[in-house]
C-alpha cells in the first residue's frame, strides 16, 4: 500500500491507496487512440491450445454442425480436436501423405472447406499439390467414413490444374453464402508472371473460380453457375469469377455481409488486400497493387479493380521480403469493438493490421497497425462463434488477447502531485477518496487519525 502522511498539530491524516489503484501504480491495458474513431485496445497474442503441437500448420476451420476445430498440416494431415484451451490430444481426421507433394515451401496440403450440409452428407473439399513427379494442383472431394473420420479412398477429383513452377500455388477454397465453391490459383510461379497468366482468361492460373459441386459425379464433377461473369465470352474459361491475381494465398467471406476478402501476395514492391467482385480484374501483371508493373502485359479489356489497402515494404525500411497473409472480418463476441474489422498480417515481417470501415477513407477503410504477431504467420481461422485464431508455422495456434503491460509511474514528490487532496491547506480529500474506519486501531501515541481509500474508476 501507499502511505501519505500530513501533520497538523497532533492530527495525522493517513491516506491508504491499494496497489489496485492504477491511477498511480499497477497494470495498464495499452490502448491506441485514433483521431477519427473510438479507442482501439491493442491486442496481444497467446497460444490458444498450449498442449497441442502441429507440424507446419497452414489452416484452421470448423465443420458445420460441430464445435470441433480442424487444422491442416502442410505434409498432408488434417487433425481434429476439441475447442478447449485445456485439450491435450488431437485425432487424425484425414491422412493424405501418400499423395501430397511438398518439395518446395509453397506446396502441400493447402486448403479445406466443409460442405454447408456436412452434418448430413459428410462431404468436404481439399486443395493440395500433387506428388513430386506429377506437378499439378488438385481440388478433390472426400467423404466422411462410418467411423466419423475422413476416408482417403473416397477421393473424387473435381479440378486438376497443371503447375508450371513450384510456387504461387494459391490454395484457398471456401463455400460462399450462395452455396457455390470458390477456389484460388496463383499465376503458376517463378517471378514476374512469365506465362502472362494474370491477364489470360483462357487459364485458371491467377484466378478465383466459382463452381457448383452439388451436381458432382465421376462423369461431371461440377457445374458452372449460369451467372458466372465469363459464361459465353469468347476465349474465357467459364469457371472464372475474378482474375488478375498473382498469388491469392488466403481469402474469406465476411459471415455477416458475404463480402469476399483476399490477400494477394505481391512481387517485390507491393502487398495488397482486395475485395473480390464478380468479374473483377485485379491487374496482375499489368499492375502490382496500384502501380504499373515494369514489363507487364497490357490490361485485358476489363477495368482494373484497385486494392482497398496496399503496403510497400521497402518504403517503410523493412527490406524487400514481405508476404501478406489474408485473414477474416471479425464477427465474434469477445471483442465487440473489433466487429466489422478485417484482420490480416505479413508472414515475413510479423506485422499485423486491421481495416475498419471509414467514410472518410479513399477506399472506404482505414488501417490500424497492431503489435507484431507470431512468427511465420501462415493463416488465420475462425471457430463456430466467429472468434479469430492465428496459425503459425512454428507449430502453434494463437488467439487474440488484450495486451496488458506493467507500467510504473513516478512516485509523487509532493502531496499536491498525488491527486489525493482537493485542498492541501484544509486536508480535504479529493472526489473519489472515501473515508473509512477500523474496529481495532493500532496504538499511535495519542495521535488522531483519519483513514481514506481511493479506487480506480469502475472498481
């Protein structure tokens, strides 16, 4: 406790302030104040399941009708476990190590989406890179077996795309609110898009596709929705929903609005976040974000859709290496102040941001820089409640926490600096300083005592 004494004749005024009174000492939640918005609590990151360890996890998700979580490991394993911080064990839901190839860092088991009616039909869809001697990207449907686990023998190949090089594989797969399946492919790899795939509508490379898998069979594994934007356009593949993307590593739907957000990994200057629109051309390799790309091809007719946010690493003195990891619009309940904000980060730099709606911002969203996140941020994830998780290649799953740091303020040198008295001359306590007495006072050589306590606001 803090004791401040002031004598007036034989009268002792004793002010007792517990350590919880963080007006002087204690724990302070860090906060960031923006000029045109409310205070945003600075977040921290803590291990969500400290007793579990994964090998190169790349994705976390949940199946409809279940609270369990599913994590993809890049070597070909899908694990299932209870959404409980104390969980100690996980179950192998599906093992595809016999067909997943991962010679280079961007290959492997890359994406997972459960059918909206998974509880009834047991279907789920997986994106993976093929074996070493068969350089293709696969989208396959699997089924749940009688034991409740995924059956590796149930594979039905939906899409198969030749991969020219072993990077820029894309890998996203998500069901949209319309019930159709969306799938992302990178531009095929190497650097600078040497095959000029980004502006070529005759290839799936550099695109996000939209297909109807509910009519899937061995003869016709999917149907193209009639309202896809390039249906009937000469020289265009009808599965394409949007194009001009370099490496759309992670995309997600806002569960409240249905808006499709995408983090597109740049070449060596810009990283970008885009809202994907029907038929949108996102510019690669004519543009990298909003900037013309040197050596790029001419734009393919359609208007360039600029990103809602882009950052240029070398412009901030970070060096040239950077890689954006797209996330989610937060719709959970733990942090109501974040609802409607899109979280994302950078794999290389550990930087973290959120974008929140702003009528005054050029693209309709303002950015807020958050504290550095976990190393090797590979992906984000949501549980059934919309709470947010961070997936790191270090083998752990993280969650948001409120960042609390210890802050020691200087001890007041004078009573007037302590904020305890409204009047030093009259020894009158300040507002919020409450008097109290004790049943058995200690002997004090005949001194007269007054006792007071002050607590922080809201305590």
